[in-house]
């Protein structure tokens, strides 16, 4: 019998009492100056190319197309998420995201890992082609400009690691900003990087 690992990442779940206004995590970042913005650009893909990465079912704001990724195939009940978080259900090939259009970050990322998937992922080349998730309305999504040239610097920290992607298509989907939270570079490149891989 094969044991399966289920990785559930609680990535920025903010509990709010009534009457408290939710703030975006990106609101805490200092906006870049125009000269700084052009200095450090990473790869990206256009919104049309990004939208083509998703099946018709994945373009719907529902966990219906990825229920199998959740423990016991039971997705998160969207009615239990505070309305102040303006939640959105997003499916990708290998992970699901409960996204907050208020904080512009994932609240929960669910990924089902198998030994075979991790073995397949070992040969995949990291693409670093980040993009704003076109399935999210513009006013509720993180944009590439939110992360550029911040001081202190922040990384676009994967919640479902790119290293878990078993195919080029899954790799491309992992670079959606809906799968990212602002992370301290040391945390993202060292502590966070090694924690999931220690258990692979």
C-alpha cells in the first residue's frame, strides 16, 4: 500500500473580528520608485498565455475540478470563510488555492503529494515565469509590480513549491501570484525551501 502525503499550507490566514477591516499584506510593502522598478525584472508571461494554462473547469471559481486534491476529497466549504476575506476557489493541476481578494494572497494551499509525483518532478527545469493570475478580477489580485524592488526586499514565495511540479504545465501554473505570499528572502530561500524537502 502506498502512503500518500497531503501537504496543506496555511499561508496567511488572518482571523478578523467583525468590524475590523482586512488589509492586504501587500499594503505593508513600500511602493517602488520608477527608477527602481525597471532595475530588477524577472521573467513573466502575458495574461493571454497565462489564461491558456488553465482548463475550462479550472477557469471556474470552484473546487469542483480539484476535489481529489483535498483530504478525503472534501474541499473547503467556502461558506465557512469570512466574507471580509472575499474568498475565491482556484484549481490548478497539482494544487488548490483558497484565495483572498482582500489580502491578495492565498489563505490555504492544498497539494496531494505522491512518491511518483515527486520522482517525476525531479527532472523538471524551474522556469521562473511569474504572472498575475488572470482568473482573479484585477482589483483583487496581486500584480508583478507589487513585488518589484521593495525595500526591504521580499521574494514571491511559493506555497505549493515549483519543485513539486511533475510536468512543464504544472511548473508553469506554480508561478501564478495566486500561489505566492511576500516572504523574507532568507526565509524563502533557506528555511521554507528546506522544510518541505526534508520530508520528501
